[in-house]
C-alpha cells in the first residue's frame, strides 16, 4: 500500500503486520544486530514506534519464542537466546552462498587464495615488507599541514576534480622533475588511492578477456591478481640481475607489460638503459603499453638514479605509477599516475566513476608538505635511517649465517632477498612455521613466482623477502637470532 502525501507529512508510516515484524526481527538476530543475551524492545514501545497495535507485536514475539530465537518472561523485555543460534547462522549463511551466481569477474576473485597476512600481529619481530616505523613519520610537519587545510574555510563543500587537487598535481609535477627528471603536463597526473587503485584503473582500461599482459617472474603478486582478474592471459617473463629479460619479448604479443625497472620487485635488479629502450620499442612496435611501477625509487643507497621509462622518447606508451606508501605511510592511501596525453581524459573518467576523487584534505596537506620542502627533507631523513637499518640487517645476517646464505637486491629499496643455500624452496613452509613459533615473522618468495612454475621448488634454494624499514636495530638483531634458531631446528632437528 502506498503512503499518501498526508500520511508522509503527518509522519505516519504504513502499518506492519505481525509477519513482517517477525521476519525483520529474525533477520536482525541472525545478522548479529541483536546478539545472544541482548534485549529486544518492549512490546509497548515497539508498537508505538511502528504505529501498530501491541497485540500485533506480541504475536510476532510469540512466533520468535516458538522458534527458539527469544525467551519471553512475564514483566521483562524479550531476550535473544543463544540456543542453536550458531547452527541457525551457519544454515542461513550456507543458503545464502547457494543463491545466484557471481559475475565472471567475481568467480575469478573467488578462486584467489584468501589473504591471511593482515591478522593482529603478536610477533616479537616481523620482517614483513612494506611496513614503516611509526617513529619515522613526520608527525609535527603533517599535523601543521593538516591544520592549515582545515582552518582554511572552503568556499563550498563539493565534489572536486577526479584527477585530484590542482595544488597537489602542481606540487607533484615539480617534485617528479626534481627527483626523477620526469616531465609532464598537469592534466597527465591522476591522483589515486594508493598504487593499488592505479593498477586497477590500468587493468580496467587496458585489458580484456581475450588479451594478454607480460608479468615479471617473480613479481608483485597483487599486480598479477589485479590484471588476471580481468580474464586476460598472463605471459610470465623471467628476471635476472638486470630486471626483466627484455630479449625474451621478441616473439611476445601482448597488450600491456607490468615492470618495476628502477628496483625490480622482489629481486632488486635495476634495468639498464639498453633494456629500457628495448622494452619501450617493443611496446611501440606492438601498440602496447608499459606500466612502470616506481614504488620505492626514493631509497637508493649504492646506485645512481636511472631515468624512468616515461622519460624515454615521447612517453606515449608508458604509464608511470608512484606512491607515498613507502615514504610517509601505507595507511595513507595516496598514489599518482602519469598517463600519456591521449589517455588523460579516459583515466580521469574512470577515476570519477570509481570513487569520484581521493580525499581532498590529505591531498592538500601533502601538497603543503611538498611546497615548503618538508616532504623532501623527510625523504632524505628516512633514506638515512633505512640505510642504517639495511646495514644492521646485512651485518647481522653475515655474522650469523656467513656463506650459508646469499643476499640479493640490497642496493636500494626497503627489503632484501635472502637465499638459504642449504635448503630447497620446498622447505619454505617448514622454516616459516618454525620461525613463527619462535615469535618472528618471515615471508617466503615462492608466492611471487608464476603459479604454474611447479618445478622451481626443487631446483632453487629457499628464499625469503625480508623487510627492515619498520624495525629498530635492536629488533633486527633479535629477529636474526630467532631466525638462526629456526634455521637450526629445520636443518638439524636433533
């Protein structure tokens, strides 16, 4: 029955029957709105709220009680029972899973293994890559920047340019030229919610189910999953000490290639200029795009900066991706794309359809940090601190394991790869479990290789990706000692 205008104006809701009240309350109980032991409204108060008779509510409550959902007592409000509630929830959830099919995209996501590395961390030492030390964050400078944004009363509260704050894009335009010799127009910069959204936009706009993309092997797992979720075919190309082996692309036809040329993830190779030209020319010849993920270029210790792919030629086939997750915080979801001019409008449209725009307060605060020089000052400080952490980790590993390990990728970035020469990759899970039981988190490299590369576990030593940017020197020393205990337990169980 449709409400009349007079009913709406008078605030009268259409009357509900006992069955509708019963169904609504049952669903709320099953969904946890009312937990076991909690009280429901009294029949009198609920009747007044719903504009129904008290008898109607009483009938609904009696049906809930008959099915074991609530307990009724004279003079007391109905109380949700815990009897068989867990079983009812399981049955309800099972029936929901059996309802309608997902899209092809949804089914591909369902097939992915669940993420389990975001559980509460109770480890004594955690070598997880990507975490940063809270003490490194420029809290005072950031607080001043945010306060300056908040105190500036806007002329209006409105949706903004999906490409991002003009002020931030201008600041990034200058920063990219100073830090990476990258030149671009303001309209080519798209501010995104972290590099992950940047990759998602590339996947949406560049790939189809019948297309293919080139992926570094080993490489960044979440990039692989984002691109493959489109239904596109993955073409894995091995990496060596110089990054992607571009010579292997000679007979490869793909619509896109994802690379980390300035610091290959995870092995750490830096792609030389000859390979960079070869990669860009491959893309031009096939009318393909190269997605250049420059995720941690701020951290260079023993190598000189190499020009980004985007600066080679006219950049019309290169999409550059940057982030502040490795400089300020991974919790602060700000990244940026530099796209070819002929793609700037479609990327802006896709960003607008995805989430309108990234949070403006954080964008304006970051722009303020860059404009006053505080951001680059912070980067220099963070680089010095992480250089010290890197040295501490390398020295501790060398003193503890000596020739039993080989360390790779230590010239830049915030992690190293440690190969255990006496263990095969098949022992990875055993070592990780032994370390976890001692309170230290370590992360194997096997998940970063192509899933179909099944023979690798027998022909390659065990490798760990060890991040150090969130750890103090004391914790680094302790973590390596615990890792040595786990290693001994695996290699010499007696």
